[in-house]
C-alpha cells in the first residue's frame, strides 16, 4: 500500500498537469459578462475576440488582453477582481472600464494600506484595502498636491511617498483607459453623436469660410463645431493607447501609424468619412451597454478584420492572447512547488519508484517552462533576455534544465528538488517584476539590434543560473546532513560531484559572458572595461567560481567546505544580478526596484544562516554516523 501511494501521488499530479494543459488551451466561459446580457438574448458576449483586438501601446502592438492584465496588475497587484462570490477577469474588467465606466467606477481595485495615505482622506485603517475610483474622486486634489511634493529621486522616497506615487500613477492609468475607445460626451448614443459631428463639420466649415470672407455667417454652427472639436482635441491628450491604424506596418519594429481615439475623431475634419474602426468601436460601446450580445459579436468580428489589414506580416496578436491565457510560467511555478514537496517525500522515504515519476513530472514542467520562454521570444522577435523580468525566467529555465540532467544521471531527487527550488524562486521574482508594467516592451536603441548583446546577456545569465544551482545543491547538502540522517557517504559524494561539475560549467559561461560583455561595451560605448558596478559584479562571479575550483584542486576545502562556499555563491550572484542596480549608478543601472533591497538583505541573511549551520562541528550533524569517513574542516 505504501509503495502504491508513493507511485500514485506523482503520477496523479502528472495526469492532472496534462489535463490542465488541454483544458487551458480550450475556450473560456466569462460568467460575469454573460450575466449582464438582456434576458431575451441568449447569445454570449464574444470576449475572446475583443481580448485579441490589436492596439499600439508603448511602441508595441499587443492585444487588449495584455493591456488589461498589465493595467490591473499595476493598479491592484492581481489579474482579477473578487466581488462577493464573483471573480471578474482582467479582460472583463477592462471591457467595463472602456465601455461602461459608470459600472467600473464602483469596482474596488485601488489598493491603499498605508496608514498616512488613508489618514489623508480621513479614513481609518480597517480590513478594507481596496477602494474604487468613485471613493477616491473627491480626494483627487489632495492626491495631486501630495504627488507634487514627492522627492523626484525614487531612491530617496520614504514609504509614504512611494504609496502616493503608486496611487497617483494607478489613477492616471485608469483615466487613460476610460478615454481609449469613445468620446465620453454621450457613450450611450455614439452613433448619433458622430452623425451630429459630421453635420457640424459641414455647417461649421461653411460658417467659418463665410466669416473669413466678411460675409454673414451662422455663429451657432461655429460654436457647435468648436464644441466637438475642443472636446476631441482634449480627448487626444488623455488617450495614451493608440486604437485606430491609418498606415500599415512593415515589421514589429515598424508597426505603422496609429492614432488614439481623439486624434482619429479629429481626422474626420480632413477626411470625407470616419475611419471604420471609429464607428465599429462606437457600435461595440453602444451594444455592450445595453447587453446586446448579438450586435456586439458581429461588430467585434468586423473590427478585428478591419484592424488586421494594417498589421505587419509577423505580428502575433492572437498568439500573445493565447500565451496570456495559457499562463505557462504560472503553471510552471505551481508545479515546481509540487515537485519540491514530492522530492522531499521521496528522499524521506528513500523511494526510487517515486523518484522515477518525479523525473517525468519535472520533464513535463520543464517543457511547459520552455514553451513559455520560446513563445515569448517568438512574439518579441528578440533573444531570451531583454530585461530583468526575462532574465529571471531564463535563469530559472537554465537551472531547471541542468537539474533535469542531474536527475537523469544521479536519480536521487536532489536534481529535482534543486531545480524546483530555483525554478520557483526565479518565477516568483519574475511575477513581482511583472507588476511594474509590460514586460515585452520595446528595447532601448543601445540594446537593440546588437549581436554582442544577444550573445553576452544569455551567456552570462547561464553562468548566473549554474552558480545558483550549485548554491542550492549546497543548501540541500547542508540541510540533509545537519537536520536528517539521510545523507550517507555515497549521496555526499554524488552531491559533491554535482557541485563540482556545475561550478566548472558556471565559471566557463560566466567568463565567456563577461568577455562578450566587454566587446559589447567597446562596440556601444567605446571602452572594453570601465569598472562599472555591474561589470565588477560579473567579474566577482567568475572570481568566486574560480576560487571554489582552486580550493578543491589545492585541497584547501573538502566536500563540506565546497558546499558552504557554493552557498556563498548565491550571495555573490544575487549581488551582481540585483544588488548593483540598487546603487543607482553606472551605465548598467537599470530595473531599479526600491522594494527589492529589503528582500535582497533577507535573502543574504538566510544564506549566511545556512552557511553558519553548515559550519557547525561535524560531530553535531545528524548524518555524521553515516558519512563518518569524511573529514571535518
């Protein structure tokens, strides 16, 4: 019975994972929007087609679904809203914001938990953390006043200033979304409004022409025309998302010319008709507000067809929508936790049968992680590492692949448990970085179209990943040896061999990556080496891995000593990876996150604690008797 449970447990999770993959690729039911439709209309809103409509934002073509997820992550910190017993997805929320803002204004999406910020509004700190734009509206002047007093240097802001900045930016994002696809004069009757505008253009132009000629003119006609024009001109200043294309793009890097809704409405003054996208977005808004799903669905399909005529040949809007929906990295993160727990149990029970199934589960999860990384590269048409977010994903991926190889050859679940640990931690870091906005943004000019960058960054990042994996194997060694009796002589030698091999791998890629970085720096900035903090950090990783190898070759450190040194490699790598950015100086200072400093210190403190644990007298280790042949040092 015990053996059956040990085999069936990982097998169950493997079958569950396969089931989730096929389920995740299928259609999704949007209950929130389907409940709002008119009772006599049984058709459901075509949310999927709307979510995959292309827009231009931040210089990049993307689906509305990405706008929804990124915006809600920044504002709320989550990709959904929970109201009573209903879960509202990011796309459902965005559709309410765009087409029925009166309803969306009541959604509690703005997180405020800083006592002083709450006190600014006369509110007390309670269990309520989320507030609606309607609740904040009367306090806009106070928020604006406090924002103007914030220290312009983000590194020097206190927690109150950070909270004010986040709230101010979140409100601006919300307002920008509200003004994205319609005029806001009469969102419930846009067809009539646009007809009135067209009539006003004709009458207004005639009146203005008569006025310039000094003849009698209709002053009211000019006023009506100017009322529309002034409002649409103001709209063009607020709408940051470009929704109406007027010129087809040549490539992803040259997406063509797009206008926001205000600009597109103003274009009607020069053209003989509205752009079809303007009228279709108007029909979408009108039909959505009254729950007419049939008209909405017909209009959204027409709009998708119209917009796709302007997309570059290699635009991957639908693929990005499917990529978002499948959530490969989220799924991988969950299963890395499962693999970690199962591997721990397998080591505890000394179950080789369980280890075999864990290996297959690790393979499947690594495949999902790989698919997510490859699809992301394909969408961006870029190398795997373009920013901190993608570097976290790539580091985890490399560590997992190395862990798979270790597990294949040693079959002791240590490769699985370390791969799962690094994979989970790096994807957790990536998830935190994702909350800062779009992580597929266009690259800076100095970073774009450069062969040396495309080779330097992935290569040096592979070195990071290998160093981390060696460090986590060191952690497993120390925990198994000090807290259990599961570390025997053979296991100890296997772990030692793992760390040695991975350290050789790490020093090779760290060195080559650092040299390639120097070539890139010479090509981009005219100097090979400038003792920049980031450059120094990369050099430290090379030096530390070399020190470990020389300590082993020279006999200065045996198995236990090398394991403790490997754990310190985690601190060195984390400093080069994140710590150098915290300094806010140097040409490589990018991706600054003030909140990361605290967690950086926590991580370092934990690593130092593990090193101290590993340095306890060898006789005090619980596994001492089973590995008595190893000398203490």
